[in-house]
C-alpha cells in the first residue's frame, strides 16, 4: 500500500475487499503498510505524522484496520520503508498506487525481475503529485496491469504520442464492486422528499466540491426548501453554508440513512478513477446529477441512469439538480434505472476476473485493452 490506513480511503477499501476474497479462497495474503516509501512525494508534515503513527502502532500493538472489517487471515505487515520489505520468492506482488509501482520496480531490479509475479492495480490517473510523464512511465513498468474503469484502460493503452515510450501497453478491466449488504434501498424511491440532496465532501481539488457548493447555492436561491446532507471524513469545513447538514465519518446505519433520505445525489468531480459514492447512492435509490467525469461514465449513462453536465460548470449542474427536484417522473425513472443498472457491479464478478489474471499473470498479452 502507499501508506498507513489511518482513515477511510476508497482505494484502500477496494484492495481490502479483494484481499478478503483472496483469503477466503485459500490464498495466503499480506498487506504491506510502509511508513515511508523512497519513491513517494510527501510533505515533511505527512512524513512526521506517518512516523508517529508507526511508532504508536509498535507501542500499542495496533493489529486491525480501524475502519474496515478485514479478514483475520489477511496479515497486516508494518514496515518503516520499502528498504525493509521482504517478499517470499514466487509470490504475487501487487502495487496499488504509482509510488508503490516505482518501489516494487526498485525491489525487482535487485533480483533481475525473476523472483516475483508482479501486478499493478491502477485506480486513478495519479497526476496530482506525479507528472503526467511519470504516470505514463509507471504504466510501462514490466507488470501485469489491471484497472478499475474503462477510461483508465484507455489511458494505459493509448498514451499521448510524446509520452508513448514505444510498445503497446495493455490493462485488464476489473471494475469496482459494491457490497450490497453494506448499502441497500430502504426507503421507497417514489416517497422521497424532492427537496433533499446529499453529497460527499472531500478536500481534494479533483473532487471540486467548490463547484458543487456553488451549484447547490444557485438551486437554493430558487428553491428555499432545499436541504443538503453532507458526509465526509474531515471536520465540518468553515466555509460550508449553514443550511448544509454535515455528518463526519458516519457509521454504516447513518450513511445508509443519508442516502435513503435523499431524492438526489450530486457530485462535481473533475476526475475520478471510478467514483464509489455515486454507485453507493444508486444502490440506495438516489437519482444522480453529476459531472461528465470519466470515472463516473461506467455507471452513469446520461438520461438513462442519471444526468451529466460539463466538468466545472456549476450552472449546468444546478440545472440538472433542479430538473430532478421538479420532475418527479424523470427523477423516479432515473433512480430506478440506476438502481437496477448498478446491480451488475458485484464483488463476486470482479474477483472472478482478478483471479483469472492471477492464473495467467505471466501472459499479460492475452488480455487486450478494453474499448
């Protein structure tokens, strides 16, 4: 993993879900959690926080993930840095983020790439710290690559000409799955209050919550009865309007209630690997108004399973939210279609694909890019 699992993180959740299924299927699974990676680009503050947690773990003997029910058969191995990582010969080794891919490449270079069967689980175009050129460089590493969405498969197999580096790269599509016992439709879609909207708050610029807040503020001017329920990991942001109800780190019951009370789920991300919260909202019966973020497009088909608007356009997003609030037939039709469509994204289906990759990890060429 790229670091310690202090707080709920979507990318970690995906890996842990897959780890649970591997363990249940008889695989010997270990999660390596480094305090530092020599290939990472982190601020001094983040490095200090990581070191403090690492030593707190050693003193307090923290053995379990604080926010995910990880199978007890999955080992959690804390190491200070990638220099301390020891991997048994013949193991499948899976990089889960760009810095872990570069770290695994360094580890492999010491052994001539002969000791391990290497995979790279790609969950985003990780150019928020690394450059585009470095991201594409990571895609050229000699690993079998899997990606969680179609647009990432396209990114991997069709780099810009200037960053190609020669040779065709391929990736296997392993879509994210959902836990349908964790999230469920509990409140009839047709009985919901059209004035209730829910959203995720996240501080990352790529989530563009500023655009979403602006869009909802535009809606509020026209529909004063609008209520917005927000969930997120950090404390309530100071700039959030007072008419936004904020839930920090809601438990599963509360999280389900937030989705099930809302008629509409809204999101304004500029870029997402996939977009787990969109799928969760669809499971719970929300009609979705979101941006044309590439990762959302595996789940949202405009005018069929939700409404999409241009990235960064708060006014257009506001128009779609208002459509769903005022047109009950449209809202119910999209919510029900979305709820049905999302049911195909199961962990069982995704695990079956991933397991097939393990069976042929040395023959990546048999897996063509998905178009």
